[in-house]
């Protein structure tokens, strides 16, 4: 049976997603998060860095509501 082939992956739990986002994709070390709030632009910039190998993830920008 191959009924699930081609369907979007929706069975990943929220915890798994968060865990994947919070650990280094190279070495699995928990990432250090930095948040910078720009009140003028009404945005929060989120960046994460691995303390072990030093890679930085892309910066996520959230609009303040
Ligand atoms: Zn790492």
C-alpha cells in the first residue's frame, strides 16, 4: 500500500517541529536564540546561532501587531 505517497507531510507534531528549529542541523546542539525588537519598524528579528559550530540560522522577522 502506498496511499500516502505524494501527500503533504502533516503527521509531524508541533514538538518535533520546535525541536528541529531549536537544534543545530549540523551537530544537534541546542541553538542560542537572539531577539531584537525594532519598535520603530514594529518588528521582532529572531536569529539563532549554534554555540558549538557557530553557524547562524536565517533571521526570522515577525511583525508586531
Ligand atoms: Zn552546530
